[in-house]
C-alpha cells in the first residue's frame, strides 16, 4: 500500500474531466495503515489530514480483527458526539488552554463520570472512540480557519444553506469556536454613549403600583415599566456599549442614597427581572406547567398571548429582547426564566416534543400516547384514499377506540388555559377518526405554540438590534441560555478559588465557617447572597469570569456578644463583603441568613 507521503507527492494535481470541463478538485488516495495501539489513532488522523489521504481500514495487527474507520463512524449519534465534545470542552477548561491542543489519546474519564456526565460514551470501545475524537478535533481546527469566510447569517443563498448545515451539526462544534464567533460579533458591533446615559427608577412608586394591583402594561409603574419608558425609544447604540466591568448605563433610585459605580445598575436590572417574573406587570404569563406546578419547567414564563393584539405589548417584548442581548454582551447574567422554546425560536430551530413537555405536560403526554398509532393511521388513510380495504390495522384501530372512546376532538388547548384552538373549521365538534391520527398529531404539535411564536419573534427583533443573532448561530439552546443568563447552579470550587481576603486568611476558622454555611445552602439561597454582595443573582461562567469576590474583616469594637449580633455589609459595586469575625458557625449562619432574607435591594448594602 502507498504511504501518505506518496499520496502527497503524486496525487495532489487537480483532476478535470477533459470532455466536459465540469469537474475539478483533488485526487485522493485511500490507503491502509497499521496501528499497534489505540492511542496511535489520533496522531495518524493528523497525518491523514496533513497528507490529504483518507484512512479506510487501519488494522492493529494481522492477528486481530481489522478496525474499519468507516464502520466506526456509523455507530455515532448526535448524543454520543455531544458527549465527546463536552469532554473536550471540560478538558480544555481544566488545562486552561485551547481545546485544539487537547490530546484525544488522553481520553480517560473516571467511572463515575461515565455513569453521570458521559453516559452515552460508556459502551463505545476505545479504538472507534479515539478515532471519532480525532476526527471531531480536526473538523473544528478546519472550521476555525474558515470562520472569516463563512456567512453564518444567511445573507446569500449559499450562506443560508451552509448556515443551516452547520446549525444542524452545532453539537460537533467546540465551545471555544463558538466563543470566537460571539466575541467577534460583540467587538464589531460595539456601541458607545452608555457612560452618559442615566435613568431614575422609583422603588416606592413600583411598590405602590403592585399593592394597588396596577399590573396592566399601560398602567403599571413597575421598575420594568419605568425602564421601558426611559430606554426603549432611545438610540439603541448605547445598549451595545459596556464600561466599568458590566455596566451599560447609570441607574439611580429616587429618594435612596447610593452612588452608581456598577452595583446600583446591577440592582436596577435585578429589580426589572423581579417585576417580569412576579406578576408585577402582565407582559408575561405562567406556562401551563407553572400554573399546575407539574412536570418540568414548573417555574417558566412565556409572553402573554392575551396581549397579542396590543402594539404596546409588542414593543415591550422587543425591549425584553434588548435587555437579553445586553446581558449577553456584558456577561451580566440576568435570569430570564423562559422555557427552551424561546431560545429555540431565537436560534431558528424547530420545536421538539421535549419543548412542548417543558411547557404543557398534558399535551406532550397526549402526543406520546398517539405515537404508536401514527404509522398505522397513515397507512390506513392511504389505503382508504386508494379505495383499498384495510383490515391489517384492525387491532390498532380497536386499541385506539378503546383508549380514547371518541373523546379526541380536532382542537388544541390554549397556553393561557382559556378555551381551545380549533385545528379544523368546527373542530370543537369533530371527532378524530383512526385514519386521521397522524394528521391530528402533526397539527397539534404545530398548534401548541402557534399563538406565542409571533410574540417570541418580537423578543428576537429586540435581541438582534443589540446583539446580532448570527453571533449565536452555532450555539445550542442550552449554550445560548448560558451566554445570556449564566448558570443557575454554582461552581463552588471555582467561586472559592476566585475569592480574595483582607484581614483574613483562607485557613481562618471564620472563613471556613463562611464557606461551610454557603456550601450547605441551595442554589436559590446562594443566588440571594450573590445579589446581596454584587447586585446580580448569578455568577458569570468560567470562560467569562472577570471579577473576584472580596471578603474583608469588619472592624467591630466590643466583645463576643457585640460581634455575634452584628451583620455583614456589602459593597455591590465591587463584589465586596465586610464580614464580622463571628465566634461560632451558628452566629455565622444567623448573620448570613438575615442578609439573604432582608438584605436585598439596598437594606444592608451600599
């Protein structure tokens, strides 16, 4: 067999069909290579890439069964590829280097990781796994080189097709490559003017509005409504700016003391988030799962479909999109509590059954119950259309009629819980026949979000004004949510490593007690502490980390009783906490619990 070097020397000449002149390209040599150890496979893939050859069937030895590269690639699914890419991303994070420098031959997750994080890879043998790892890494290396010439925004027909192809395979793309695209778009679309833009929010007016039940979008005086009136109709350029950390503009609270060095801005944005997801303004509504507290996504909200005909609601949703993009530009990590369908719509991805299940478990359950009948139903309908007697599906027909007993109508439940949507004219009175199950299931799947999708498009419109959506073209829904919102969970080891001390040492008993209390909290309590200390409720992800927490020793005179009865004080502009030297873990727990319960919104912070 020829070697890669032979291929490089003899087979690189362009090959054109002389008769028609329609073909051009490079000749490729398919050859065999011998491997004496699985760990040699990734390096060989590198040789193949450099020498423009393709490995067809490298064999470890003549005495063993040949390893077919082509056959090895057939067993991979999006789930297994995504797990392998996740390992690459985590490995690069641990090494604090480029993912393209990670050696695939070092793939050796622990047994516990294979049972938890990388379950999809547990049953795959070493040789095909290492081969696939090397192929994915080389694909990403080539993709990174091509990025400046790729039109992921779909500005042209060719760009649209290429963008769709890459989006369908975004699970193969490393986080580092996606971050390159995002950072490039951020830099090229950076705005200015935020430093001179200032708004005033009135907490007292917002509280009065809520206590009076004034929640209509036109009459509400919530902090979100106040911010909308001051910001939405201004030049959007300033929302693309960022100065002094994550600050975009200045915020002041009427009648409250505070100099905005960043903390007041973050607190103002957190107040807007509270209003959106608390019912202080009717712009958003609870999902069916949220109303019934059932299933996944029991805390999610969607745009209020009852406001579909209100132009003001469309503008307010556009403003929500602007705030989401602002958060994504600055790593502000505002907690937009939307279900997956919102992120999927922003990324122009089709709705899945899992998206429906997160919002309306009842409808998703019905669709799952119908799945076993869909194929038989479609076949029966085709037979009926061609005048053929269908007696092959009598058993399925009987089971369907027994299960539903004429209770299935051509309707879909509305997301607001008020009535139904007819899927056919007069659908409220039309029963679904066995031959129509497939048609009904597809119509129901498409109708679940039909009322809310145009409203989500308004969110996308505002988002694109501040951060062009092409920046997230290769992100998955989960990744796009992390870009905008950060992670709801806390990486405690990372957080502790990125905390500095003044007047304390990491080994001091006071600091040990502090982390003991924080580790014992749930994510909601930790979120409240970050809000107390920094004015925001989530920490930025590792790759976007820019500010370490500071814990300094409080200067408190008096004995143990005076110290244990004192409370921490925070400086939200600087992510800084003055911590008393509590004499016991019980006193530490009491002081911190008071902070996260009563210390939000400026009571115990400055």
